C-alpha cells in the first residue's frame, strides 16, 4: 500500500523559511517522479513542483520559482520542499504527490498546513 | 502554460442522476488528463487517468472520455458518497495545471 506522510508544516512569519518533508513507503521510491500540490483555504488545487526519479530534473510553478526548492533523498525514501521568502499567499495545505510512469499523479499524502502570517 | 477551463463550477443533483463535468484545454494535450475527487478535509483521490482509464478500485459508474482539448467525466448514477469536488489535471507539459473544480451538491 502506497503511503505518503508529510511533516514540517506550521506557522511562520512573512519572509521566513520552512522545510517540508514527505516520507514514502509501499513502493520503490527511486523509480518514480514526486511532487507537491497545494490548496489555499477554501480554494482549488495548485500544482507546485515536481522532481524526476533520479533528481536530475525539476520543474516549478511560476508562483514559487526562485523561492521554493524541491529535492529528494532516495536512500531515505523522502521528498523535501524548501520554502524561502514565504508570503501570505503561500498559506495552504501542502500535499505530497506520487507520479506514475505517464507523469499522472496517482497517490497523495494527507497534507500539512503552512500558515504565513503578515 | 496550458490553461484548463472546467465547467460547471458547481451543480445540484440527486441520487441516481447522471452527472457530466467538462474540462477544456487551451491547447491540445493528447489524452494526458486525469480526474480527481476530493471530499472536505481530505486529500484528492484519482478516479481516471489517460483521459478514459479507470484507476484501480474506482467504481465503474465513473467514466472519462475525450482527447485533444475536450474532456468529460461522467458519473452514470450518482451515489451518496459521490457528493464532493472534482478536478481535472493536465500532465502533458510542465507546469501541470488543474481545472478550477466542480462541486457536486445535493
């Protein structure tokens, strides 16, 4: 059974930093691209970032490029999202997501809440 | 970036109704589209991948169709547990983009 468990969310001041983690189990982590999706309170889903299986390629939404960095540790089956220069509009639940072989998100974590106070 | 326009934004339906939700892509995306269901306070779950393939364990009352720029999610006979918000997601190119969502209400 695929399991994705996010951690690291919390309350941070505007301009601050936070690092999210996602512990994966139930599948061969190093074989799949992984990513992050967020959802602001009462709003729709927003795709944030993805990293390929080896970590060799990364893509970002325009809204976070230059401020967020996605990374992974295949030896620890863990995905990360380093978030710098946080803004109030980054307040959201952040979901860890697994991609399948056609790059479609097939499984999601339960999410971790990030609140940026201004 | 590819824009996904989803309609309607909300709909009212009854148990047993046939429900159709549409997503339109701003450019052709072949069949690189998935459909997701989200209930309040929960993570989304995939229903459909590659526009028309049923995700493992998803009831057969859910179906998807379309290719290129026009896509449809159909629920053939709405059940009480299907009241939720539905999203499409294109994975043809990065950044991947979601539709705005469709809330299915009683």
